[in-house]
C-alpha cells in the first residue's frame, strides 16, 4: 500500500512538472492543424 502511495505521488509530481510542456506541445500541434486546414480552404 505504501509503495502504491509513493508511486502515485511520483506520477502526480511528474505530471505537474510537465503539464506546461504538454500544454505547449498540444497548442503547437493544434495551431499547425488549424493552419493546414485554413490553407486548404
């Protein structure tokens, strides 16, 4: 039980540290798709 708690805390910390990077990457991908869609119109 203690191991599960520690691993969950580690995953939570990892996600909180990388959240801004994931958000930035997602926004860049969305912007590229939007640009390609507008270019094809």
